C-alpha cells in the first residue's frame, strides 16, 4: 500500500471550512482531529485541514466535543 495524501490525489488545493462532510472524515468519534499518521495526509494539507476544522468549530459548523 502506498502512502499518499488524499488532498494531493484529488488535487484539492484549498480546504473549505464550510465543507463539513469532508472535514468529518478527518475527525474522530470524540470530535478530535485525527493524526496524519492514520489519515496519510501530507504536512502541508494537515496544517490547512486543522485550520479549516478549527474555523468550522468557531463558526458553529462542527462540534468541539461529542457526548
């Protein structure tokens, strides 16, 4: 199995904070950001992904925690 970034494969350059369906794939059941070792996301896209998730949380689109 080759390790390659999901965003590099799909040629997604900008990660939109409003795309909650995409962001939910990278959040665990406890609403934590999943590490890039498990998701195979490159460092550049992991930084963009975490910023988008954090912005979506502040805007109220994603939960900070789950019960």
